[in-house]
C-alpha cells in the first residue's frame, strides 16, 4: 500500500511538472510571437536626405527591440530630413530626423555660402532666420591702409639705405550688416546632448545611442543682395561712400580673407564701424620712448 501511494504521488508530481512546463513553453511562445511595427531604412540614407515612401518600409519586430521614439508608420517619416546616415534595416526614430528646411529669396537676393568654424560661425548657435553682421579679417593688409586713426610715425631711414617696404598687418572691419541666415549644414548646427536609451533586457538597440558630434567646421548660407549698396570707407578723418554688391563682397572676403559672423540684435542700431589694424592694439614705440624719458627725468 505504501509503495502504491508513493507511485501515485510521483505520477501526480510528474503530471504537475509536465503541466507547468507546458504553460511555460506556451508563455514563451506567446512572448516570442509578439510583434510591433517599426519604420526602417530600405536603402542607405545619407545625412540630409529628405525621406520619400521609397526610402523606407515597415517591419515587425519584437517589442523588446523597439528603441524609444521609434516611428511606427510611414506618414511619420515621409518629408522629414535624415540628420545622420542610416544603413538598410536601421530603425528610424523621431530624434534621428529633422524638419526639411525651406527658405525664400527676395527678388534682389542670392543665396551664398561662407565657410566657418566653431568660432567664426558662433559654434552652431545660428538658426535660419537670424540676422548677422559680416566681419571680414584680411590676414595681410598694408600698414598704410587708410583708417579713421592715423598710423604711428615711422623713423626715417638712414642715409644711403633703401627704404624698407611698408609692413603688413592683419585688418578687420564690419563690412555688412543685417544679412539673413538661410541654411546651416546639419553637421555644424548645434544639437543638445541627449541621454542614451537603455537597451531592453535580452535585446539589442539597433540604432546608435551616442549623440551626434558637432563638426569642427561647416557652411552657413546667407541671403545677400546683388544690387550695390553704399559702404563707407574712411581715410583718416575723411570718408568716401562706395557702392558695392554685398553678394560680391561676401564672396571676395570668403575667398581671400576670413569671415566672422556676428549675431545682430533684434533691434539693430546702425553704428558706423571704422576697422582696426593689429598695430593699433599694440603700444606705440614713440609713446613708449616718451614715457621712458619722462620717468628718467622725474626720477624714482
């Protein structure tokens, strides 16, 4: 009797374990059968691509493999711009896409690009629609280039010696004001860092979680008028007004000098700029000698 009861208990335990195993397998099968729709890249998508229906497709993946902010329908992606390159099969997320930038030119304007780096382009702070001033820096300008302030007097050359060529100094001036920013390359535009999405337990996140790195340099496109406008040039205390095309001025400065963009305030005042040469930031040798002589005469 005891042996028979033992066998019955073992049989019941075996049946119970088999039932539990069956429920576990069924639960795992149901879990693995779960699917969620996601939008993926059908082909390689270069940065800056504006998505069309032919660039994407919808696939079914396990919910554990769906990253945060993943797109689930083509309508969420079509017409938007790819911020960073995507490879075939990559899941597209909302923060991996941006709005397609559009701009409008006035009848007298052209779009012209200028090369900038993090300093000259305000580290990507600019946004389309901003107004900027164009500061041109010419690396080697003659020292006798006329400005509002006269150059310090030079010592006359000794007899029998040839006159030395005029020294050259970097020169900077605000040439244009109020130019409208049209477009900023996506790799140069500032993007705030974001937290990396946590990978689902037991699964992989199929998109890069690292924030995009801002490029060291980039291109900013400005709207510049073509019709010549008055630009004042100073000769000591005298001034002349020249009529120059802002578009041509920007192109020349970008080719032979260096352009710094300065963000204009919303209410800009037209304060005149005179320009500055490097030696004007340095002590005058004549003034230094005079001060030294006065100190000697005055004593300690």
